[in-house]
């Protein structure tokens, strides 16, 4: 704050220049902060995950539907802890569970493929397939070596204990023994657990969450008793429970066997390759353009993913053998997220998990939608948004720093400066002069002085409002000087203004 009186000169010393230095320092600080923000924006862009090449879906899927599968990204990212043998994948709302049988663990990733946690350390030996009971928050995992189905809390990963099959109170029909070698697994919406058993009879057991056996499906005896059709399974692998049907990949017979939810035999679908993991994808609700459920099947022999309609007609295939982005090597499982818009594939041979999305086959989403989708697929959108915000804030700071310094003036100081021929020379020098409507009406002022209306009618209060806003007053009135100096403003008369702001020190 400058304390001045009319007629003061530079003899008062260097302290007179403190206001000028303070405003200059403020500009330097704002520009310095802006440069720092720009540097942080550049750092955010440098830390973005690398873009993944887009690989289009193959086959005739887009001919049958309004969409086609589009490769999005793979994980873990380069440099992260690698997967050894990712054999099964289960997708939740914001998590992806990957069964890595090579190390006996379940790796938990977020939906961008970032490693978050592990489940089953010290418990699992050779885990194979997993399934989740979303309603109860339970993650089921089959262990091939331990011949056990383990249950984990899907939120914190704690072990809830094994799922032990036991006979029903009134008998279990054709289930002669509770000994099993569980392999494939899925959970129905009613909480029943469907487990393929490859110990002796090669069957599918349906059990309650407490382990009570409900029925046996697919064993020769069970099929004969239920439907009169003997459907002997040979190494049933993947099991997937849909809204009305259950599909079982009957691996050694190179086919998919379809049962009703009541265990009744429906039909057999022959497979040229080797079906493993199976998943039902909702139709119209997932944006696939299908009126009913679609079925995606991981074909380990063809090394691709087949898309079937509910009747078993193959609509098309995508993937194909190879190590590149969007190519597969002996895929073993596939699962969709909760709304069916993203597919995750356990690309076992390439030691990774791939994410695919359903994209508009006509390209009607437009360039911006395609760009955002491409960025988001690799988890780049948050980095880009942070960089944009930082740059915008930096631009705002620079604009503020370079804005003209605003002085509130009264008529007397304008008259003095005009007489001395200084007003004309001050125009356009990074300074802005404003005054109140009352002062402008009472005096003839140069055009360079802007009338700024604060919305206050009383002249004294209007002047006070302007000074509070801009913090600098130019006046020759000693009473105004003392009043506004006491309020914390920087106050100058014509002489001290010229001394402080028009000379170099």
C-alpha cells in the first residue's frame, strides 16, 4: 500500500516502487504457474497408455447384425506383471477376474486392464474355470488338481470355503456318488451352480449354493431317465447358463450339447473346431441388433471366436490365429461384461486377455465417437481430459497475467495529467483507466477512460465499489487518499503515479 500526499517525489526512497514490483511479481507468478500446468499436461500425455491397433471383425457378422465386434485393447500392458497361462475370464461391472493356472492365482484387473489384486494365493493349485454369483457376491473357481470348487468373496477376495456336493434329503436320482473332478462352471440367476464333472461319468451336476445336488445332466443314465435320449458327454469343458438353455462344450466329441434349464436334452450342435468357453450375450439390450440372446464360443482349434444365434446358426467369426493385436492363440474362454457391450477373451497362447467391443457396422457414430471410443478402449481418455483441463487453466492464468492493469481515476487527477500532457502518452501501454458514471457526467474525460457501472447509485459508494474491485486509485483529493489507504488500496496522485509507473528502476 502506497502512502502518499500531494506533491510527494521520488525522494521518499525505494519503498515507493513496491506496488509496481508487487504487480509485476504477480504476473511472473501467474505465468510461472501456467508454465508448470502446461508441463504437467505434457507429462499426463506422456504417461498415457499406448494406442492399440484397431483390428476389424471378420466373417459375416456385420451382414447378419447391425454391429460387428471390434478389437479394443489387450492386457496386461507391456512392462506389467505378465500372465503365464490365462485360461478363464470373468467380467463384472468394473472388474475382470482372470484365472492364471500357470501360477495358481486369480488376477483381478479393472475394466481398463490395470492390475488391482490377486485372489487365491496359498489356496489354489491349478485353477481352471471361474464364475460369479453376482447376487450373493461369490466367485466360484474350479481347481483341476485339487478336484475342488472354491468359493471366494468377490469384493475382498477372502476364502469362503469349498463347495462340497452332497445328496439331497430325498435322494439324488442318477447321482450315485458325490465324488467329482470339477472343470467348467457357471451360476444361474437363481443361484444354482452348474459344474461339469470329468471324474468318471463325464456329466454336469446342478447344485444349490450349499452343495445340495439338484440333478445330474448329460450322463448317459441321467439323459435316458429324463428324456429317453442318451447323451453321453466326453470331457465336458465350458458350461454357460442362459435365460432358457444351458450350453455345454462337449470337447472330445467336437460338439456343443444344449439342455433346458430343467436338465432336459434339447439338441446337439456340431463344431468343426474345439469349443471351450461359452457365453450368452444379451441381444438388443447390448446394442448387437439381435432380437434374442447371442452365443459366443471360444474355439481353441480354429483359434477364433464364433458368434452364434440362439438356434445354433453361426453368424460369423472374429480373431484368427496369430500374435498380433486382435489375433488369438488357443483361446480358452470368453465372457461379456454386465451389459454385454464388451467381450473379454482369454487369449491363452498369447498370455493375455483381449477386450472387444460391439461397434456400429455402418460407422454412423461419426469421427468424434470413433475417436473417443478408440481412446477409451486403451484407457487414454482420463489422461487426455486431465491434459485439456490443465492447459485451459494455464491459458486462463496467462490471460489474467497479461491483462491490463486497471486504475480507478477521479476527475481531478485526470485534469492534472491532461495538463501535463500525460494522458495521451499513457494510452495503450498495458494500462486501463476506469471511473464511475457520476464522475464521467460531472467532467469532460478523454475517450480512453472507461465508464464502469457498479450498479450503485450513490456516487461515493460507487467509487468505493470500483476501488475494492481493482485495488488502485488515482486522485488528487487528500481526504480520498487517506480514506482508501486505510482500506488497503494503493493510492497515487499524478506525480507519484508518474514516478512509480513511468520510470525504470
